[in-house]
């Protein structure tokens, strides 16, 4: 990923995602990037397993993935899109934060064994901020959607 003229090689695995994002276990919520159109859209995968630490308390005997973590997964996909859209060598002096979430909707629960597919599209950019539309799917059915504003801040 060092050559700015090199074509983006997909899929991108969890090791490469971890090299892009500051998140680490248990908060890295992307396992693979399967499609990316720089500056436009990205598709990423999260395999939901019973081993996730949040299932211990959400809810015992009835494990449900928290909706805020689904939105966080969409935001992480937006971060990957932003980083893959810039120079191939990411600026390590900037951290991207989720600044606002609007119009979040949750259509069905996500449980262990599901595979989340995050589809995130950049709607517009201004200065150090970008607005994204994110959708999360399981087996082709939309389970969540949200508009997000992410801001880059000098670390």
C-alpha cells in the first residue's frame, strides 16, 4: 500500500485494517474490506460470533449485538474509506472521530452467527469533515442505517 499509483488490492484483511485504524480488540469491528471505490464507497464485513465480549451482558441468555456497535462498525468502514481514498501512506498525525449520527434506524436484531455487511457511501466533504450514509445488512436484508459525520483532528 506504499505506492500511490498501485491499484487497490482487495480483499483487505483484518491485519491491513488494523494498520489503517487505531482500533484494537475488542473494539475493531471490521474483519475484511471486500470492495472500495476511493472517495465514493466501501463495503466491509464483520463476522458476529458468540465470543464477542459484549454478549456477556447484552443480554445473558439472549445475545443481541448492541445497535451502537453496528453504527460504530459503519463509522469504522467510513474511516477505512477515508484512509484508502487519500495518499497510500496514511497521515499518522490525524485521527478521525465520529462527530455526529443522524437518522439512525434499526430494523432487526443482529445475533451470533450473522455476517454484517457494511455499505458506506461518502455524501460530501468539507475541510476536515466528511458526511457518510451507512447501511448494515445481514443475508441481504437491511438491519440498520445511519447518517454519520466524521472529523479529522490532529493527534
